[in-house]
C-alpha cells in the first residue's frame, strides 16, 4: 500500500492512461479524484475504482474552462481535507501537417493540455506545500523526437516539460517533487490508429526494443505510483520515458 490514505487528482481519469493510473493508485490505497469531460465514462470508471477505494470520486469538468479549474482542487480539499498528488494527464489535439495547422488547432492543444496543467499546479500549490506532495505531468515522444504531423501536440508537451523543470526548482524548497512521464501505451487512441494504419502500427511496434506497447495499469500506472510515492522522494524535474525504450531522451 505505497499510497495509503494519499489523496490524488488525475485529469483524464475516466479512460485510457488516466484510468490505468487511477486503478493502480486505488490498489495502493489512494483516494482518487478522477476528472473528465465524459460523464458517462466517468461514472462507469468511478464505480470500478470504488471497488478498491470507496471514497474515490468523479468530477465532471471541461479543462478548457480555465477559470473553473481551481474549483476542482477546492472540491477535492473540501471532501478529503488535503491534497497529496496532482496528475496532469488530459490532453486533446489534432494530427496535421505543419502547413495546415490553424489557430483553432493550436488553441485546442494548449487549452486542454498546457494551460490546465499550469493553472491546476497553481491552484494545488498551497495544499501541496502542506503535504510535501507530488506532481506528475505528461510529456510525449512526439515532442522529444519531433514527430511529423504533431506540431501542436509536441509544442504543448514541450511547454509542459519546460514548466515542469522550472517548478521543480521553485517547488523543491517546499518538499514538492515535480516530474514527467512520457508514455507509449496500448491506449484507445493507439488502438484506433492501429486499425486505421496497421502497417504503420506494426512498423512502430517493431522499433520498440521491448517489442510491445505498455499496459495502461501495470506499466504506466505502476510508473506513476513510483513517482507519486516515497520511493521517488529524491527525484525531481525529470522525464521518465515509459515507452519500451523507443525514445532516447535528449
């Protein structure tokens, strides 16, 4: 029970990587607040999580409504009396060649990824100071490698990496750790891509040294448990590549 009685917020927690992390967290004793735009998936996910941790809750929210983000933190603290862990996982974006990108594409990526990460960190900071808490943000190999057709997503992810390094320095004196996970997992998005472009998918998998995609709970979720728990107390400002070795960090 590495996260016994810890309170965690996980954005995008109703499905995919977010749900995988939430499941791993509750199995380690955490009380999890999953935040998601999809109410139906959120209600379904929280029922499954409450099997392990009955106190966990679901908050339906649109992360692009930035003025309402502090309310997520407020509701969490009112419910549990504290906040130990903030996981900024949610992010939406388009996949287009650079010359076709519009302002709307840029707005989508930054409004759902970078800005919620930034503002939730600000809102959570006073409470994380009290608990000497942990922040886990999400990076991507798309930004580190410069993947084609991923300019808006990569730009927002690299902006998230930048503020993670900055806040690791600023928050360190308060005993707060701020780190990143850059995952490659068997998510719904990857599954859709595999069906649409099976040859490209197989080529990608063949380049992974471990020759498989990561499991949402057992690979990505367990890595998040590590960064959320005491075992990572002397690690901050780092990007943890949980991608089977396909990306060489630079």
